[in-house]
C-alpha cells in the first residue's frame, strides 16, 4: 500500500533503525525491490530522480507502474513513492499531482533564505495532499574519480532554523557522504550529526549510502539517521550481473531471461542493506 513517509520514519527515529530508500530506474527495479521487501515484510521508500522519471516516461507513468504492481502482486507492506532531489516547486507539484506520496525538494544550492522560501512553498502544497516533504541543508556532492569530495557540511544552527521555518518532515543534512562511487573511504561527521539530531528532533536522511562501511551506517542510525538512500550499489550489481551472465553464455538473447538474472542481483543488495539497516517496520 502507498503511504507517505512521515509515520514510518518517525517510528524508525524513535526506535533507532533506518528505513531504506532504494532508487528505481526501470520496471525491473520496481519488481525486484517490492517483491524482496514484501518477502522480508519491511517497509520501503522507492526513490525517483527527475532524470529517472524522464526515462520512465514521466511522473504519472512511474506512479501508475508502482500502483499497478502493488495491486497485481498484492503488496501489503507500506510503500512510499518519493521524489529524489526535486529541483523546483513545479517538479514536486507535478509528481504530487501524479500520485507520489513524498517529495524531496532540493534547494540547497541557494542561500538559506531562498532555500526556506522554496521549501515552504512545497510544504504548503504537499501538506493539504497528505504528502511528506524532505529538504536539504549544506551540499551533498557527487563523487567523481580524480576529484575530491566537495560537500559543504550542514551548519547545525541553520538546520534548526530551516526545520522550524519550513515545517519539513525529515532533513538531509550534508555530513560527509557523497553520491556515486567513493574513491576513498567516506568520513562522516558524527559529532555534527548528533548535534543536528538533538537540535531538530526529526528524522535525518543519509544520502550517498552506497559504499559507506557498515559500522558507519550503524553508528549513523544511533545518531539520528532514519532514512538511508541507496542507488549506485544497485546499479553496479545490476550491470555486473548482466556482464557476467552474457560473458558466460554467448548464445543467450532472451530479454526476460537476462533481466531475470539481473533482478536476482538487485534482490541480494536489498536483503543485504536491510540486514544492516535493521528496518524493523513489522514482523511476520
């Protein structure tokens, strides 16, 4: 069933575990992740970036696919359909109107005042439609080979002001993580993380979750992280499985057979991440 993220993240925050945010990039991602999470009986947040939505064919097509698959497979776990890094009010509005139940409005490249103004506009529209909202403070960089992580870490006092002024449901502060493939081990600022959590008292989001060592993940959860975003790890596993399978059998050509093998890799990643996140939404 589709829900917004507020209730499940508040529960995770109170009980010190994390809900997984797994990005979806095609129908295969939808099937593999929802089937796996249903098997585990754990809630999940399906993240969709603007580029992914365009690849799918628009926000509405993504929402229709997810809703139809939930109905077709009788998926009973809580599922959040979430915009990942929405860049404008218009983009978030279009996704909400299409059926998304949660949005991230990323105006972190603007000044604090502009960030607050843009996010408030999204919150006002979302709240009347039972949609949860995530915002970002600081700058979470995209890691590139040969380049340093240029994230701008979040200021705790600015986070407090931001949350108070916008009314967001959960916050993604820049804490040293990065999107993409880490070229060196990430160094999360746990003192900053704990200070922000103590000040704002709402769930925190950790972006760039692929490649962060498990011990840092577990420590993050103890310090207020309740939602962890994973995308690159799925894409790597998907691509590696296809490469290996095609290399092992030069005669294979059937699309469903190839995708079926690749989906097994996605399922494995989902199960592994859940074992670390300890996402105790409910037990069978």
